[in-house]
């Protein structure tokens, strides 16, 4: 029983720090608003293109980076690969409207921790973040 209570305290004291990378401002705002309702998660930054995602991830070292595949400057899969090169323990969760097998394969090769299609964000986002963060 004490271990369960300690786990609750740890998650309340140290929320999972999240970076959101997506080129659609309304989507970023929606995800940030959804996450703001859960004390186990804290948004620490947002990026609107892949290069900004790499720069912010290496500067802020989030626990989890939420990454769209299709972004300007640098696509999300290449951004994920570069983040993982700089931060080998980085956890990247791809948020995408696509479930194309080639995208999934490329992302796995880049070292992403998981995939979540955008139609499931409302019901599975927080649990997916906590899962890839090991919480």
C-alpha cells in the first residue's frame, strides 16, 4: 500500500514534461488544453516545425515529445531521428492522421516510442504519454 501511495506522490510532484510539435496551431492549442486538465502532465513547450522540435527537445529535454509526421522545414520522422541521436533516451510519441505502413516503419527505425492516431487523442493521449514515459 505504501508503494502505491509513493507512486501517487511521485506523479503529482513530478509531472511528465511534454513538448508538442505540430504545424497546426489549433491542434497544438487543443492538445495543450487537453493536457492542462491532468496534473500528471505538464506542457513545457511547443514547436511548429521539425527543426524547432529538434532545437527545443535538445534544449528542454522533455520526458515525452509529441510529434506530428507532416511538418515544414523538417518532417517529424527526421526530427525524431535527430532528437534520438542527440538524446538517446528521448521518448517520442507520434501523433498522426496517417497509419500508412511506410510511415510507421520509418518512425520505428527513427526510434519513436509509439504511435497514436489523431482520432484517438481525446481518449488515449494521457495514458499513452504516461505509458511511454514509464509512469
